[in-house]
C-alpha cells in the first residue's frame, strides 16, 4: 500500500527542496508587520481598491511595517494586458507608496520576498504542498475536470451551493 510519502513523490517528483530550504531563502523581516494588497489585473483601478490600498498603506506606516503589492494574476482568462502596470502607475498618481512588489523597471521585483506575481510563486507553493502531503495533512483530488463539472452542474440543478 502506498504511503503519503509515495503519493507526494508521485505528484511532485521534481520538487527536491524542503520547507526549511525555502525558509532559509527568505530572511526574517525586520518589521513584524507586513500588509499586502493583492489586486487582480483584470481591469481598471476602482475606488474600492484604491481605498483598500490607502488604508493598507496607512496601517503599515502606523505599525512601522511594510506595505507590499502582490499581483494576483492566476486568472489568466480574465487578465487584461498592461493592467498590472496601470495599477502601479495609478498608485503613484494617488501617492500610495508600496515598499515591495513588482515596482522596478519592467515590473522587476523590489524586495526580498518575491516573486510578487502570484503565477510565479508556484514552485514555492509546491514545496509546501508536497510537505503537507508527506505528513498526511493534505490529499489530492483525482477527479477529472469533466467529473468536477458534472458534479457542479448537478448541484446547480438541485439549487445546492457547489
């Protein structure tokens, strides 16, 4: 019978790093408070996002912490080309300073805790997922996308929350 270690190795054979390895790459923050603003690059900056960013900046400043920007670009179907750059430019227009994020030339990372585009963080997450699998604290779903969609359709027809 397969162990959780076997399952983890089967799913992530390419992942050789450990959680400890990842943690060594990221130094402990000098500031204990780190606030993140994580917009999706799917359109224009709206007043709600602007207000959230402003409050985050104020709170980070009051706490002596850092305010970072991480672009949540995993919804590739809805992403609008150039939206992330436009968001960053709009924050500058409203004088909302980010301490870390894809803020450099050509959206280069500024800060020690990147990458700051969510889609570029998959390798980090795989290390932690593999660790959870090995310890039996997570489990894979073996259903196909079609099977999952069938279940969702059945739930919707039965007026259940999918």
